[in-house]
C-alpha cells in the first residue's frame, strides 16, 4: 500500500491483513535474528509483535502507529520537539532498552 520508512537494514511497507488489519511489512537481507528478538519480547511495550516470519527476508508485524519522523513532521512544522516531548521520547526508548536487556538481549 505504501512505504512507511527505510534504512540501512531494509524497508518497511504498509500492508493489509484479513485477520490483523493494517500491518507493517519489513523487507531486508536477513531478518532472522530480528524476528527472534521480536518473538522473545512478545507484547513488550514499544515493540511490534511479529505476526509472520517464514523467510529470512521478510517480517510481518503489528502496526504500532506513526513514526517519530511522521510525528515530528506533522506536529512541529519540522522545527523541534518541546522539552517535555523529548523527555517522554527518551523515557520510552529507555523502557525499550530495559525490556531488551530483561529478555536476555545484551
């Protein structure tokens, strides 16, 4: 349906699932390790649960919401986030790092 984002490790596309509605589809070179991490985290806050991963080059996962980039573009006129918003983002990222470490991913 459309591109949600891209980076060094692949692209994320918007897809549709009859069972799950809108989903994120990540395409990349070898996503086996990333799929294992997502499966081990289950429904930890801040991580998209993996719905499907059968090949090493694709993962289908729940769509969590807009990206930080999209929020920045739509809410700040592409200038800057407020101090409280930066603090909320930082706390959320720290919670994600804590969840990774608690799940055994150093």
